[in-house]
C-alpha cells in the first residue's frame, strides 16, 4: 500500500510544471551573467550619450 501512495506522489510531482520564471531565477549562472552584462550595457549607453552631448570646441 505504501508503494501505491509513493507512486501516486511521484506521478503528481511529474505532472506538476515548474513555472518558467522559477526555472529562470533558479539558475545562478544566468543571474550572474545578467547582473554583469545589463549594468555594462547601460553604462556604455550612458557614456556614449555623455560624449555626444559635449559641445564641439572652436
């Protein structure tokens, strides 16, 4: 009888889908990659905007 209960619990766990955002946030390497690249991209864009706004010397 305990084997039947164990099998039913295993079947219910297999049928339960893990949400996409949980899969995404459970990946530490992806979070590390995003935490490095997103600020880098924003700082590059910010730097380019600052350089463009410098007036041209005459």
